[in-house]
C-alpha cells in the first residue's frame, strides 16, 4: 500500500516534506493499515504547507470521528498535481501563504472564517474538489459512511437486502415487479 | 473479422457506435449492407468494466477539452465538464441508466402545443406520432423494456419505497419502477439485474441494454461490419457534386486514414457531431458541411437536469439497486398553469459516495453542512428532475479556435443561455421533489443547480423547412443527400424523456429509409 506507508518502509529520497500521524485506537482504518503509525512523503510541497492543506481539507469536509490519515491522502493528491503542474504548485503555495502558518492549528471557527473569505478563488475550488474526490473516493473511508462499494463480486443485492427497508409500507406489485428467484418480497 | 477496403465506394461509414450508430450498423448489416463503424473510444467488455467510480468515469468518458460559455450555471459549477458524454464502443449506451422513456404525442408538436414562446425557436417534428410509436414499439421489444410487451417491472428497492410513498402522499397517480431497458430475468442472451447499482459504470451482468453487447456483435456476426475502435473521424470529404465521398480519420497509432463511402452517417453525440460537421468545411461549404442555412450547432438542447436530495433519519442504502429506481410521469403534461411550457419526469437517482459529493450536491457546499449530509449518506434519497429544455437559436455549439485537441483541431464550445422557462420548470420540479421527500419524512432537503448534460440533443435537428434545421424527417442532410445524422442531434425538440429510446427508434426508422433509397439507387 503506497498511500499509508509504515515508517520503516518509507523512502525519503526526493521528498520535500512529510506528514505523519497515528491512527486512533479502534479506528476502522487500523484494520486496513499495516501499522497504526503512518507517514506520507511529499514531493513538491513542504511539511508545513502540507499541514495547512490538511487542515483546510478537514475544514471543508469535517468528520470528527475520521482520522487524519484519509485527509493526508488529499494532501498527497494535491502534491501529485503540483508535481505534474508548476502552475498548480504556485497556486497551492500562494493559497497556503495567504491562509498563514497559524491556520493549521487555529480553532475551527477561525479556519471556517478564513476559508469563507476565499471560497470563490481557484485555490479554494481546487482544494475543495480534490478533497471531495480523494476523501470520499477512498475505499478506506467507505465503511465510515456505511457505503459498500462494488457488489458485483458478491452477487449484487438482489437477494442481499436491496429492498430491506421496513419503515415504510411495501409497494404494490402493480407499481413494481416480482423479485426473480425469491419467493416474495 | 470482416475487413472493408479503404477504397470501397459501396459501403457505408457510420461514425459513433452508441444508441444511434450501433443500432443503425446492426440494422444495415443484417440487410446485407457493408458498414465501416468508426468509434473514437476503446472496446470494453463486461469483464473489463471498472467498478471503482473514478476509474470507471475515466474509462468511459470523453475527457478531451471542451469549452463553454453563456449564463448557464454549469459554466461556473463544472468549468471542466460542460457535457458528460461517453467515448467507448457502445457510446452512452454503456453509461446510461437504462431509462427507456417515450417522447409524448404533444411533445413532438411542441410549436403547436406551446404556441409562440419568446426567445425560443420551437418547431414541430416532421414525423407523425403513430409512425414514431411504431418504431418505439420495435425498439422496446428489441431492448426488452420493462412494463412493455408483457414484461414485468423492476422490483421495488428500498430507495423506491421512499419515492413511492412520498409520491402517493402528494397525490401522484403514475409512479412506478419505470420503463427500463434492464432485464429482470435472463433474456435476449443477456444476464439479469442483480440490483448491484453501478449501472453507469458499465453493467457487468449485461442486464442493461447496450449496443456494446447486443447490436454490435450481432452486426459483426453478419460478416458485414468492420468496427474500427480508437479511430477518430476528423473530416468528412465531398466531391464536386457536393455529395460525401470519404471520411478522414486518425487510426489508433494517430496516423491519418481515408475511408471511401457511399453514404456517411454521423452519430457522435450532439457535441462531437456538430464539431465534425463544422470541421468539414471546404471551398464549396465554407461554413461547414450541411450548414448552408447556418443551422448546424444551433438550438442545442440538454434537459433541465438537476437533483433534489432528501436526508432521512432512518437507513435507506440507496446504492443498493438500480441507479434509476423509478419515475413519476404525472408532471410530463403540458399545463401552462404551472408557469412554464412543457413538462418533466421526476426520476429517482442514486450516486456513489465520491460522485454525490463531487457532482450531485450543490457545488457551493462545504464545512459542517457538507459533513452533516455526508454522514447521512446511508439515509439519503435522490431525485433527478429531467425536464424539457426549450430550444434557442443562440444556444449553439461552435468551434473554439483558441483551444486545440491533441490532433491540433479546434475543440467544441458549448454556449447556453438558459431560457427563463427552464428556471421556472426547475423550481417547480425541485419544489415537488422537496415536498415528496418531506411527505416521506425527510429531515433535510438539498437542491443542486443544473448538472452537466448527458442528454445532448437538437444541434442538427430535423425540420420540414431547410431554413429551420439541418436534416429532413429521416435524418438526411438537407444539403447533402448521402449524409445522415443518426443521434440525438436530429431530434427536433428534446421532449422530457431521456433520449436513448427515441434515438434507437429514429435509427430503426432511418435504416428502413436508407435501405429503400439505396435499393432505388437514389443514394
């Protein structure tokens, strides 16, 4: 697993920064990671810049019971974009500088205020879009949101609860249809 | 595998292998006509469809640049994706939801039904409804549509139970699991729906009809089809008489090739169909092919597509089951008392976890409100308002000389100034969706703005009068007798129905016409 590498397997070659953390005890993410300690190399942006971007990402999509690790994936995605595109690196650098070094440790209300002031800028839009795509697109967080991902490999949900909602009445057959392969629904 | 010579002047060239091009290719090859089918995208299969949302999007989507302009909110909300179209063998039939809805009789007489609407360029279709209905019925049998021809409906998912309950409480009469080209049991040598979701990532059981695994392999089996995937048409050539003679394309290695043709059919989805016609300019046709009346690209229609999301406090798990779980048909009527012309479908829609955040929810949402909504992901329900867009002559696809594709050709620019009718319809539809969810117990309702169009239509529309459109009632170019438009571009107006069934019906009808004209040596 490249994204959440353990400390001892990490390669420092070429790194411009590093983000580190420890998964909370009992975190569902710990089930997937080889170690609770994680570290992420940055190849274009510096550690302090990474910390600001991580805080921005968490402010944009706050989930209190979610570890920092999936947010670090957002920073990694931004870092990858910056590696490929000098203009993106400049945009991120400038945006981070605008937020200031204190942003990473500021209270949430202050972070929200700072981001609200720039929410129409390309920097904010870029961090927001990358946050949504990477955070919610990571299979690591699916379980947190109850999402089950692909189900073809498990035979779909036809006989595994696609219609198991019980807090509303059943739909008359005329407006739906029979469940093929089941006695009734 | 059949190979047709580049110099063969007796074959047809069809560009695009989706609902229109793929269907037409099958219909003509099974009648003994040789067809070269050019497709810009790669050929996937049930096995190769990715089930990772982002990956699947990249696998099937046209990702080359396009630009956009106009007052539509899509310009601001989706700056890099003015339109969501497919680039793969099978085209949008790989990523469609399977909704096989008919345009309604009054909708194909939009000019007559709605009267004069300021700022709209409405026309009536040059096709009678009984004839269209005849082809709808053939299409529905071929695609095995639920609730038609004695086929049962799809069973109700948990998601649909919420929709049905709310809709009935609002007093809607026509609410059911839809007319869907999705097998509820094995049929047509295709698998059955296992309610796994992931319809738009490519259906891995083949339960959902797609030309990729129906029309195209059946056309290949006739021995008359030469499918060339990853081949990009860049220009249609013509002779001194103004008739089309060849299609120039780039092969998978990027080399230029020239395929001679007796007849050329363009079915690249409205944006690329328009672009190809405009790129085919010549000394004889300086404004582009089939464009002597300056109509190519005009009247571009999408649908008034926007989401309503209901957040509940009890589990729904809406990703379990078909992506489109049901429809309300009551609002498709034309009823000016609602404050707008035309009507809309309420379609129940689910999105996967990253897609709902990225594309489904309001693009301005972030912070604690976004966090709250996403933490309720398993207790959400969704409605897509699919309403009729009014054509405007200034809503137009053109070439943008400032932005080039990898071959150095100008990309398409999509200009859309929303008609006020669309705003009124969206507001009405979203209010109805909100009321529906609240009637079912929603604790919060959110509404998106217009989403990027997957339903691109009318940019080379059928018209009785050549001054009003690009093609005649059979999709034949007014200017060029052996050039046809075979996709949603040819629709005269968009109706409130998802376009695939109509595109298939028109392709079936066009195949009959082309065969007759070829037999008569008229083309």
